[in-house]
C-alpha cells in the first residue's frame, strides 16, 4: 500500500553546562474491536508494509501488538546489534511462518525500499528525531517512540518536516488511546470538576550524568556498529553497558535529564485535559521535589518527582495507581488515574459522571497503533501527531532546563524562546556529531 507525498540548581550542574554550551480533541472513549485486530483479512492492496528501526525491549512490545493487525505486514528489521537484528527477524518470521523478514545494520538501507509504507522507530532517544526526519524525507509514515526529540529544536524540526512532507507521524505517547486516561480527561473537560486550577504530572526524579563508563574493546561493526549506535551523539569509548540499555541519565543520550521519560506521557495528558495542545506554560520553577509551571491563564502544572517504588504515598498521588499517574484538580473536585487502569475521584459522587470504559493497562499500545495505521490509510492526523508532540515535549524540555540550570525560567510559547536567559536559549539545541 503506497501513498503519494508532497514535494537543583547546584554548582556541579552549572559547571557541566558551562563546559557543554560551545501539540487533539477528546475521545473516543470506547476502544473499537478493530483496535484489537479483529477485522477480516484485508486485500493485499490494502495492506500496510512496515519496517522497524531499533528492536530493543520496547520495540519488541510494540511490534508484537502490530503483528496482530491483519492489515499490517512487517517486512524488515534494522538494528546496529546483530543479536537484536536476529531476534527481531525470528519474532517476525515465527509469526508469519516463513523466513522473509530482511535485516539491516544501517537503517538507511531499509528506508531506501520503495515497498515500505511506514516505520516503527524505537531506538534510543538520541536517534528518534534524526531517524524520523530521514524517514519522512524518504516518503515513509512514522510511529516514533518517545521522547521523540532530545532537544527543543529537534521537536520543532519534526513538526515542521512532517507538515511539509505531508507524512503521518504518531508519537508513542499511547496513553491518549488508553480508556482510563481518556475517561479522566473527559471528566476534567466536562466542567464537572469546576474550573481546573492544578495539574499534576508524575516524572522520574531527574538525573544528570556526564561521566564516561570505562573503555572496553570495540566490537566489530558486524556485531555492534558503535559509530552508528552513537549516531548524532558526541563520541565516547565503547562500553557494553550502553548498548544493553544503561545509557539513561547520561546527558549525551537522554532527553531532559530523564524528565521526558515519563513527562512525554504525563505532561501530554495534562495539556490535553485543559485543551492546551497548541500552547505550553510560560513559567518554570524548580523546587526540592518538583518543578512548578504556570500557564498564561494561571493554571498550575506540577511535575512531581517520584522515586521507586512509584506507588509510595506523597503529597500529590495518594493512591496506588501504577506508573505514570496524573491528577487533574478543579475547584469542585479532582480525578486521578495511572497505569493500573483504576480511576479515583473526589467527591465520590463524581464517579457516576465518568464515561464507561474498559480497564486496561496504560502501557497497552494496541489502540494507539490501530489509530496510526488507520491514519496511514485515511491521511487524517493521528491522536498524538507532530503538532501535539511539539508542544507537550517542548514544555517538558523547558521544565527540565529549569531544573538543570537551577532557576526560574520564563518562556514565550509563541516564539518558543526563553525570556531574558541566553544560557537557556542556547540549550534549546545541541551540536550533532557527523557520524557518516
């Protein structure tokens, strides 16, 4: 199936920075049966061919859901690690009962294939945006895991590129497609909570590391292509822990000192709950265990740091609702939900105001993937398109930079610039290494 395209502010953080400076409408509320792969087998002409770029644990989870969709056919896997390439091929070939899935070390070879309609991108953070941009330029539609851009500038480029090329982009912030989160947002937007004055988004406690792990012998490129693994990130010596997924928290590889790992989801949900998909807060202030942000209309957004175990009691999340909890507070009540699928409201009389929903886990990607592939066919915008991603991601990045710099920052959501802070504005982008 092919579509045409148009032509805490501490000294160590400041010292590090001195050395390194050189975003839908609400609903639907019921998951369609088709979202679970229940359609009849489509004609070959209606089938979407899929390639996968990066096949680690998250991509494997996503792909298992996508393989169940009868109108999607995965034909290729690209990864810089031979072991992961072969594991991905085995997963696909076992599902289809053949040996047809092709593998590539360099994902650009996958993008050269004219028979591939769409790609799932689930590399590390450093590659999400560059790979998505190359995919759009190659005429592919993109489902990209989050965080989609490691800097503010890259989030801007993603939105602008996908608008220009008219390709379909879905951010992997799948909680917009999970029923309990949809229902909580619906209640917040219905007016039944009164005027919403506070939003609480859970995020990981921030981490900022700039050291190097001990150097180890670099494998042959056929085993692990270290240069391609690093990609646009600054060079450093090889250590197997990086490629095993222990790169998180390192500034060169991570998005916003880990804040975007959850914040890409939870800030996105908070923006949705107040109809703020086209804007973002204008003020960001780091505090001891949180970052407090304010919108121009006075609504407060609190990025609450959570430590493991994530269900511990704390000032904002008083219930054990799983990972990625959010809370929407109005002057007549509040609603809270998380990844275990439960919704808690206060006063309890508001329970009857919730729309009926099927309880599923918040990490379930099936409905979100279905929405993406439906939009590949219809050319309509998916529920977390590049515009929506742009605003929620930039808000998360701005909050992260306030923590990194250890000071309150003011932000112009129209120009997408910090006001009166050149240091913060320089951090909207990072140098990109020439890797090829």
